[in-house]
């Protein structure tokens, strides 16, 4: 989890550096048309620069959640320490989903192969191999989807009232911060909106607020996953280290 936090902070710092650049640009505009290499920066170019923040923020969201999920599956594998029966019902379901590839579009032969491999592991009573939680369809991470994956894993995602209110309060287009970031990222990716249109009517102050609310939420999500992993909450209670001695 320390690596996860390090990656999160590095990517967040990249966004903050970019916002500092946009802030300097915005101040120059107040004094007159800004120039770069002697050429003036147009209003259209400024909007395009602003819209890039949404892509950077979505990158931060998806990278954070992907690494949280990977940390859970890595902890559950435990270098051969744990067995399928040691997992909670929720996480065992995720392991079966990933191992049997139940949600993958496979041929009948490949589906049979996955089922045989799973059966072999259970028959021989082998420990859990390396695996990854199924990530689902990419491009759709917002606070609702994050809460849904936490519930799937049996993780009690507790977010402070202040931070929760921040991600639920409408930021633009009647959407909260993470919902807006997801929507604009997807619309840009699919060509439904141009970069200039996406950056219309926004200020650097708005973008900083969006970044702050998104980052605060993700920081608490990381903390929740850390508690879940450090407390071995992915294991049934009687198999959690420290609990065997109390039996």
C-alpha cells in the first residue's frame, strides 16, 4: 500500500504542477494577451489546455482504484499463505469470477479449460495463486462505481461527512466532481465534445476545487483499502492472524 500512496501522490503532484502553469497563464491574460515563444496564446488554445485537466484527473482516479484492487488480490494470494476457504464469501466470489473467467467472452473450449484449472486447484487443495480482481468495463470510475466495487469486495467504505458532501455536491451540469470527470473524459474519448468545448466557461480556481475534492475522496478510499488489507478483512474471521490464538 505504500507504493500505491506514492504513485497517488506523484500523479497528484503532476496535476498540481500543471494547474500552477494554468494559473500563471490566467494571470498573464489579465495583463494582456499572453505569448509563448513570441506567438500569442489564443482563447481557444487556453480552453484546450484547461480541458486536459479532466483527463489527468480521470487518470488519477482509474490508476488509484486499479492499484487498490490489485493490492487486495496480492494480499489475498499472500505468497501461497492462504487457501480459497480462507477468503470471505465476497472475495472468494471475486476469485472464482477471475479464475473461471465467468465474465469473459470465451469459446466453449477456453471456458472449459478455465473451469478445469479451477477444479484442479480445489481438488489438490492448493494455495491461492497470483490473481487479479476483475476490473470490469474501463472508463466508468466515479464515486458510485468505487462504492460498488468496495461492496463487492466486502469492504466497508467509510467516507467522512465533509468529503462525502464534497463529491456529492453538484459541480457542473448537475454532476458531482467524480461523475463530471468520468463523463467529460468519456465524451472527449468518444469525440462527443471537442477539447475547446470541454474547457469552455471554466477557471483555474474551478479546476483547483475539482482537483481538491477528487483528491480528498481518493485519499480516504486509499485509507479504507489500507485498513481492509492491514486488518486481513479479506479473510474469514477465524483465519485472520492473531485470531487463531484466541480460538
